[in-house]
C-alpha cells in the first residue's frame, strides 16, 4: 500500500469498508442516528427561544409548561440517539477489527520463514494488537463523529441565519480565528501522533526481542547495556507523548477564549441594538449564546477527531501493507 501523503486516502478507506459489508445494516443505522442526533441537539435551543419570547415574557404559564415538556421530550430523544449512536458505532468498530485481526493473523502464520528474517516480530505484534485497535477508533471516534459534528454545525448555521443574520455575522466573525487555530493544531497533532506510533512500535520491538532472548542477555552479562538502551527508547516515547500534551494545552485555551469573546460580543451587540431601538429579544440572545457553543464546540473537537481518523488510516495502511506481502 502506497504511503500517500494526501489528507485522506479514499482508496484505502474503500478497502477497509469491505470489512463493513457483513454489518451493512448497522453501518446505515449509525449514520441515521447521527442525522437524528444532530436534529434533536439543535431543537432544544430553538424551543427555549420560543418559550422565553412567546410564553415566559408574556406570562403565559400554560404555554410555558407545554414548551418545557417539549424540551424534555427533545432532550430525551437526543440522549436516546446519543446512546444508540455511541454504542453501535463502537460495536461496529469492534466487529470490524475482530475480523481484520483474524485475517491478519492468518496471513502472518502462512508467511515463509524468510519474511521473519527481515521483519521484527515485535513490529508484527504492534500491527496485530495496537494498530488494529487504532482502526476501531475510525468508527467509534473518527468518521461518524466527524459526520455528526458537520451536520450539527450546518444546522446551527441555517437556524442562526434564519433567526437573525446580524447576530449570525458576529458569531461567524470568530470563525477565522478558530478555523486557523484548528488547522495549525491538526497539522501539529498529525506529526506528533506519527512520532508516537513510531516510538510505540520501537518500544514493543525492543521489549519483545530482549525478553525472547533473555538467556543471551544474561549469558553475556548485558543487563546494564540493555537497560540503558531501554531507558533511551522509553525517554523518546515519553517525549513524543508530552509533545501531544503540549499542543493540546495551547489549542484548547485559545478555543475557549474565542468562544467567550463571541458570547461577550453577542450580549454587547444585543444591548446596544435595543438601546438604539432595534429589537433583539432575550430569547434570541439565549438562542445565539447556546448555539454559538453548539457551533464552536464541534469545531474545536473536530481537529482532534480528524487526527483520530488519520491515525486510524495510518494503521490501516500498515495493516494492508502486510496483506500485500507474499
């Protein structure tokens, strides 16, 4: 399998989808749950706007009770589809990796002995265990989560524009900052996670080979030498993970501050507009404050999910490279 440097290898993904075919009904169910989850997550804020403007403000308590029950119903449906989405996305991922792991093991045990002369056993162990488990995250945390987030953001944008285009422009003005920060974060995390995967493979290979050859290590009194080598590899592994922690610690505070600035601008503009005779209802402000969170939260997290998807696709590439060996 070629090591394509494109963001997403669709040919490779289609090869992976062959393992989804036995569970096609579950695959489409998860996609349907993602769509319904997006709808219900956006319904509650809009119902809140109607409740505040058309019932609470006018003292219509019977209407307020009815709208509150509707909001509870929408929230219940959101929780229900969230459960179904998470459960079956993970279920599908585990089914796929189980079948993939069986095929990989069958392939490995039929290799000729010459293959093992040039391939570290520890690296094959990493491919069979760690890399295949990473592929499960494509379904549980990557692909479906990204689809859900994009649907949520699309619906939020449509509702915002339909309610008040001026407030929408304020929210959208923060977009370039978060998108730019997200793009930088995505690139940095991609490189950091590639280094993590490399160091994990090196660590597994070293430990497997030294434990398998422990008699030789002890006969030649190399315990201290191997301990020093292990310490060096382990340090590189630690540093690779700390780099991911450092990148996260920079990105997420920037994203949180941007969201808070957006809320401040909405409240400021709403107050100024009402003082100048432009009526912006309290319910509308509530709607935009809530929906700005629904818009920015997936946008902040989507970079991390893209990285999860990329890590999974790197693992897929490594696995299918083994399948191509004769």
